[in-house]
């Protein structure tokens, strides 16, 4: 029998917990570098997700990157498929594959595409056709219940995809069946490709809408890893699914695109790449003072 692979440099040991804020800078730099690929990438919505994904993978999820298909693992579904490069960067830092593989992004024949593909270790479902992830999460949660296990399912969604009726059908089913092992996280950055969500298709009062479907709702600063850890580690209410509204900033960390719709998809030139990386590193130095 072959021995288990060693922990990759820069990653935590399987089952270990670490401060998510220690890895968010590296994750953001990976995202910038992938967006400097000749094909570009979904920059803004990946940057807004960084703290959410880092907190899940480094504090909350019961996973082992050496055995990504373990039958007792927790499941994370990235319904917001255009945040794929953010997921790739997080998975690589968590030890699912070597960092060198990120250079495969957008190459012909590579599984590292704009939207996640399950050929990549740690990716559970292909996603990108928005509005379907929560329904799949309901299916996973029901299956886990039938298995009699204690696995949890987390679904990460964008706020723009909440305009899809299938999201609310799934929300109603989850509430009706009391799926308390299901947690949905909405990346509430307020922007979608065509403008502000409230101008395109108003969502507010969003928290109350979820409560009306029988969900227990938390609202949190989506860039505060301590706050995210507290709500994600709070035991779920019995017979109620959990919804976390994570208030975020699209393009977080890059001042020249923060909070702007144009950050949705970007092809960074060499100068823009240097400028973005310099801004991220300056921000990290400021936080560490």
C-alpha cells in the first residue's frame, strides 16, 4: 500500500485548524495571477468570496485533502460558478493539489476552466448555470439524512442568482423538510454583471424573505473571518436550514476595481497585475501593523 501524500508546502495538516486570515492574502494573489492569463477571469466575484471560502476550508469543513472523496466528508457546493478561480485558489492553499497546477487555468484541455469541474480534486459539482446549486444542496442534505450520518452541506451562492425561481423553490423544500444540516451562504456584494441587484431585480427585504421560507438567518460582514467563524460554527437550529447573508465588496482588495461592476470579468495586463499585487501586499502590511 502506498503511503499518504505529504502535506503540501504552505498548507495545514489534514484536520488541523488555522486562522483563515493567514491565507486570504495568498488566495487573492492567486486570483489576480489567474486573471492575468491571456483569457482573463471572473475577478470581482472571486475576490468578494475569499474570506467565506477561507473560513469554510480552514476552520469549518470536515474534509481531508488527501481523500477528497471520503464518504464522511462535509460537502461544499459552489453554486456561484463564476467564483471558480476563487475556489481553485482556496483548494490549492488547503492542499488539494500543488500550486503549480493553477498555471493550467484556461489552457486547452485543462479541467481548470472559468467554472468549476469535478475533475479537479475537491470540486463536488460542475456549476455556472446559476440558480441550481441550492436544489442540489437540498438533495445532498436529504441523502445525508437518509444515510443517518452527521455530514453537513454548504451551498455558496451569489446574490444575482437569487433572481432565479429555482432558488426559491429549493428554499421552500428545505424549510418544509427542516434540513438543519444544510447551510446556504449568500455573497451579498450587491452587484451583478448588468448593474446593482436592487436596480436589476430588487431582493430586499432579503433576510425576511428567507425567514418566510422557514430558514434561520444570520447577517455578517463577509470579510471578517472571526465573525464568519462564529456564525458558521454556531450549531444549527433543530429542523431549520441556515442562511448566512455575507455582506461583501466586489473586487475586495484591489482599490481600482472595488465595488465596481466592471470587475465582474477582467483580463489584467502586466501593469495592472503588478498594480493589483502591490495593492494587496500594501493592504496586508497595513493590517499587520
